[in-house]
């Protein structure tokens, strides 16, 4: 079930991030649904080992997942012109979240392989 939430959430996140180019009113809803599927599934994934590097990377990964939820909120503010953010601030939050997610995923995989 957790794997399904991660995959479905990831697909919806990508679709929601690309959709503002074509359907800007639908994009925040798809992105928010993807973030609400992806973030809890990733946060619930625990690391019980003693490797301090992987623990640090997991904390960064959780921050990236939470930033995806913040990005969804910023998308709604931008789409409906709610104050205080009315522009493209969600793009900056998305860029930071994607960087954190990609970096931590690749580094955690490398650390786990090195640990074995």
C-alpha cells in the first residue's frame, strides 16, 4: 500500500507540476493530491539503523516531502490570488523540494550499498 501511495503520488506530483502550462486551474488540485499521497508515505518510511549519514539524509528527505505540501499550498495561493503570495513562489519551493528529494534518494541508495 505504501509503494502504491509513493508511485501514485509521484505521478500526480509530476502531472500537477506540468499542468500549470495547460490547465492552471486543475494543477493545484492534482499536485495537492499527489503531495498528500507522497509525503505521508515517505515520512512513514523509517530507518532504524545506526548510520548517522543515512539518518541525516532521512531528515532532509522528510523536509523535502513537507516542502512538497507547502508547494501545494503556494500553488493554491498563486492560482486564486490569495495573499500574501500571489506569484510564482511555488516554483522556488518546488525546485528546492525536488533537489532535496533527488539528492537524498541517490545518496541514501549509495550509502546503503556502501554499508553492505
